C-alpha cells in the first residue's frame, strides 16, 4: 500500500511509570502486539505499519491510573486501543497502545478563535480535546 496521503500516524503508548527504561520498551512492545492481534486487519493499522512506524511512549502513571484513568479516557475519546497485562506484575496493565493521526498530534491552532471556546455551551473540537489531553503527559523516561 503506497502512502498517497500526507497525514502521518503515530502509535502512542501509556506505560507504567515505575518500570525501568528497557522494561517500558518491552511492555510497549507487548501492547503493540496485542494491538496488532486485535486491529491488524484495519486500514489505519496497515497504513501505520507500511508507512509510518513511529512510537511515542508516555508516562501513564501507576497501575491503578493505567487501569482506571487512561482506559476510561481512551474510551471517552473513542480511540481504539489495546493493553498488555504483565503476569509478573499480578496481571496489572503495564502498557496501553493506540494510534493517533497527525490531525491530532499536530493539531493546527492557527485558525482557532479561543474566545469562542470560553462559552460554556460551545464544545471544543474532538481533535483539540485529544491534543490537549496528550500534551498533558510526559514522555516516559528511565
């Protein structure tokens, strides 16, 4: 599949903050395989694998935050995801994988009228909400 569109894709991961750097990478790999096993047939996944291949690991917090907060947030934003439960960590979720299009991770604020979103009855665009949410997380580190 030739990538004729200019929109990029990135696979993001929320990883358990308490792991070492190498463990975070390994757990993200497990979550990526769970994602591929579940969603490998989708056009978005095929495009990601064939044309993009960029991984972004974010600090997802502790095990309760991954299981309760990150999963609920992804469901609320209607972002397809998969997670990996690590048997050696009492089957806790150790990493969550999901794909984000460039329209979100490079959200274009150039034409945003910020004053219009200060009104309570004016919802912000979904892409802007997800962009702001993702920007609130730090990159995973050692």
